[in-house]
């Protein structure tokens, strides 16, 4: 296993438009949880998102995929790299959900994110592993790279951009009429 050296996390990442002056933490506080995640899963998502941001990625949660699945976190890098992070808050959560195998078709790298309490040896060796809490995360095992085909990359990038823009619009105009994909179902 190989660790990754992390850059310090900026607490004030500027965003475009109406919410330009909001810090990342105040934006996160403005986004309501969709009610499907446990408090542990939400904490893992928060810490993992902080890690992804520190590595130069932007992330959206609960992104619908072309296959009909919904990825817990999708991260988009400055060079167009697409990572998917599947959050598992317990052994039971991991054993009950095997749909993650389909996610490889939609990303360059696939990671699991979990807590220190979940044993790392239950996760497949052909995926990366992130250990997180509500305040941060570390990559404890790198994910192998399997580059997306250009049409799949374009589809994922457009889906990412569209969902992110719709969610920002919903925050800026909470009383407006927004497509269903503006917020997690």
C-alpha cells in the first residue's frame, strides 16, 4: 500500500456567480442531505470531498450514471480525469451492495471510502481505498487506472457539469422551477 502526500486544504475555494464569496464549508452547510445516507456515510463523504478538493478535483455527490446507477461521489480533475468514490460505512453496507462493479465503466479510477472502524481487508484489491472521517481523509491504497473511452469521458463530464450547474442554480433560486436532477432524489 502506498499513501499520498496531501496539500493543505483551502477553507475558502472561490466559486463562480452568485455564490462566489461563499466558503466551501458554508456551501456544504447549504446543501441539504437527501435523507438516504447515514450520519456515518455523510461524515465519510464530507472528509473524502475535502481530500478530493485538496488533490485538485471538484466533486459532486449522488451523480446519476448512464447505466441507471447513482455514484456516491464523482470527482472531476483539471485534466478531465474522472474518479468515482463508493462510500461504505460498515461491513454490512459493503456486503449488501455489489452494484459498485458497474461503476468502472464510468471512471478512470474507482475508490472505496470508509472509516477506520471498517476493516480494510474486506475491500477488493483492484480498487483504491480511502479512509475518512468528517474532517478529512487519506488514500491508503491507490486505485489502478483504466482510462475511459473518449465518448464515455465526454458523457461523464457533461453529466457532472449539468448536475453541478443545476444544483448551484437551485441554491441561488430555491423557489424556482428546476429540473429534477438539480438535487439528489
